[in-house]
């Protein structure tokens, strides 16, 4: 469970940094923003919220009740404390190897708007290095075993290889975007990153990755 908390906690803090939310709204935002949390249950969310509150990083207060629906259970609205904001900044300024891994990278990328440019670049470059290493491993494995594979296993291996290649190209574009460099792509080689439309370009690139 701790591994999931390591991903869920910064995601909650990042969303609450944007605005206070009650649990239902927070769960919806997590499911919307972070694809890996589509099946997030209240059984996972509320223990995590309690843990964050126990550490003094968030605080929950009852929302003003509507007397017309007084029988309904009061909603608790959660928001960051000063300590929580400070802790979030520490998390967002980190860029070590853990931030390059699959699930952690997706969470950090979701909050790149709250992350400084230098840290964003370090994470993107680290992620590209990690995937380049993975790409070489997959290629070597594919070359060694392809003669022994049936056609369906072969297609599955090829699909995995193409996914990693596509994400490396996506990261190349994002890194160039962060550096303010317009990348000249050969025809049919993908969309170039343009410094003039950073936000739109990053959003479109992320959607491409998720569709892939």
C-alpha cells in the first residue's frame, strides 16, 4: 500500500494547491487528471486524507450546511496548510530517479504547471534516459527471441517496442519545448514542438501519449 500512497499523496496535495475541495470532488479530479487512478475508491482516498491531516499538511472543515437538506451528511472541505504548501514545494522541486518511473512520472507531469522550469527539464531528461535504456533492452530481447515467437506474441512485442519509441519522441519534443528550441521534424515524423504555444503543445503531446 505504501507505494500507492507515495503516488496518491502528492497528487492530492497538488490538486488542493489549486483550490480547496471536498472528498467527492477530489476523487473526481483524481480520476480525471490521473488515468492510473480511474478505479480510485473512497477506501483508498480517505485513509490517505487522514494521514495527510495527521501530519498537519491538510485540514478539513465542514462546509456551510443547507438547511433545506439538513438531513444530509455534512461535507468536509479539505485545504492545504502552510506546512502542506511547504512540503508540496519540496516534493515538486525533487527530480531524482524515482520521478522517472512510470506511475511517479505521470503524477509529476500532471503538476508541471506548479513546477519550476529547471526541475521540469531534469525530470524529462531523466525519463528519456530511463526509456532509452528500456528501449535498448526491449530491442535486444526482441532480436534474440523473435524466431521462437508465434505471430501474436510477435505483434505484442512489436507493439510494446513502438510504444516506447513513441514516448521517447514525445519526450524529445517536450525537452526541446522546455529549452525553447523549435525541432525540425522530417515529413511524417511527428509534430514539432513550438516554444510559442507551450501549454497547448504539452497538452496535445500528453493526449497523444495516452491514446498510444
